[in-house]
């Protein structure tokens, strides 16, 4: 998947400025695609040049003018073509895993600290994703929402993000505990 598809997907829910898109990305898309705001602005410019999004200038009296973007019919066609292509298998690429792999050779204190930081970050993301899921479904029970909700794609991706963060939290705490126990055992010898 290219950033273009993630941007087009985020714009399906409405017309956004670059700033609003960055905020929407942080909340809904970031659990499966990371992008910096400057990458989003550059991608919006490319998508507009290619006719996949259209932008319009909004004049504001008390603030700088802004551009709002929305997906065009060509952008929707691009997303449909993307949805029809086979997805590549996902993989993990994480520098913390390299650090864990070498922890018993280079020392564990720093790695334990980094695992605990990641666990704290996962807890915060779990809380954020849980709130987003509640917001998306409103007063509707989850099963009812999944069967009858108007647009469930963002909800389903948030469920995946939530499952990932829960598993990540569990793994980080377990590995930090194992390394701490091994550190303690080596100190007793």
C-alpha cells in the first residue's frame, strides 16, 4: 500500500484541510499507517495534480486561508482498483525486537526500560482506540453496529489496532519481566 491509498481512504469521510487530515490520520489511520504531516501535505499535492483529489481555497478572516480536499471520482476508482489487488503479507520491522534479540549479550537494563515505555505507549493507544470505537458506534451495541452500521471500515481497522496494542502491551510486559528475572538471577550468582 502506498501513502496515497491511506490518504484517499481517510478523505472518504469528508472534506479535510491538510491539518484536519493529519489529525484524522493520528486518530483513525495511524494504527495501521504512519505518516508525518509534511508527508501528508506533499501527498495531497501529488493527488491533486493527478486528479485523484480536488482542493478548494477557503478564505478565513481571522486566520490564514486554508485548502480543503475531497476525493474525486478518479480517486474513488483508484481506491476500488487498489481494493481489488492482492494484499501483500504483513511483516514486523521493529528496532526494539533487534534490541531484545541481543539483550542477553549487551545488557538488559536499557531494553527493559524501552519495553516498559512501549507498554505505557500501548496502554495510552488502547485507551484512545477504545474511546474512538465508542465514538464511532455511538449509543449502538457493538454487534448491532457491526451488522447495521452505515460505515464500518474505520471501526474494523480500529478493532485491529486495538488487538495489536493489547497484544503488544502483553508482550512488552512479559518480556520485560523475563529479562528482569534473568538479570536478578545473574546478579545472585
